[in-house]
C-alpha cells in the first residue's frame, strides 16, 4: 500500500553486516558486493538501516552469486515491511491479550510516538494473524523453495515489546528470508522455546545447518 503522508524524519542509523563469512554450501569466503538501505519504524525510532550484502564467488557452488543479507535484518522487520516486528508484536498483544479495538490500538501507538495510519494498523494486525497461523507443513511453495536450497540457516527472535506482555517468537530462514514459524507465548521460558524449535525442526523438509540468535540462553535442536 503506497504511503500517502510524509515519512517521519530518521532518528537513528544502524549498519548491519552478515555474521557469517563463509558460504554454507562450499565453505568458501563470502565477499562484500554492495550496500543497500531500508527504513524501518520501530516502537522507539525511525531507523535507517544500511545493509551489507555478500555473495559466494565460487563458480562451482550452487550458491554462486546468490545474495546473502545480514542475519539481523529479519529481527528488525519482515521483508518489504516499513514497520518493525516489535510494532506487529505489540499490535497482536493489544488485540488478543487486552482485546482492544483497531481504533484503540491506533491511539496507543500514537501515544507512544509511532506515526501510523489506522488502515496500516489493520494491515499489520492481519499480518500478525497470518504469522501465528503459519504451518510449514501446509505451505507447499515454501517447502519446495527450501528443498531447492538444500538446508536452512535458522534465526530466532523473541519479541516482547513491554514487560508482562506476550512474547512473539519468530523463526526464519536467513538464506531465503522466509518466516518458518511464529508463535505468541506468555513467557520466555526455556521449555517454551524448546517446544517451538522442535515444532519447526519436525516440519522442515531439509536439515538446519546453523542457528543464529541473540537469545542469552543455550540453544539445542
């Protein structure tokens, strides 16, 4: 949906670079090829992200010249989205935990200083509903794409906009940029995370080659 109002000024700039410097297929070096930018509105800032994109230069590798973006990008926002995952998580929590109307959610975001239109709140609520309803086993297109690439690099992010609110766990593949699973849980307990990890591992048609997370806890899959 096209923006009809002027974008708020940038309040924060962040540079993201891939943590992985070796190709996940051939183990060759990943070389910086270009920078790209996107703007993401979070609950606290309007962020200008500068992203370093790398590629494998081994001509014999199946991932030759395929772009690999910073793993952390997906923790900020979904692909092609202007608003951050923290905004989506808060919208979902206000709707389904506090049972607020779209109008009330819109006003709550305005009170937090987030410049957003009522229609966008509704769009993001629908996106939240799509995320938590996602079942990888029922997603034929995504399963076929994962089979073609042969493995996934799994990233997981737990988004809890404010204390005592639900945690939106988002599990995604860093190679394709696709969300694999999202679950809204009422805690950040180790057992809850383990259950979500087992669910996505069971549904995946390909192996998990590596796991990326900023969670301050051991991760076993």
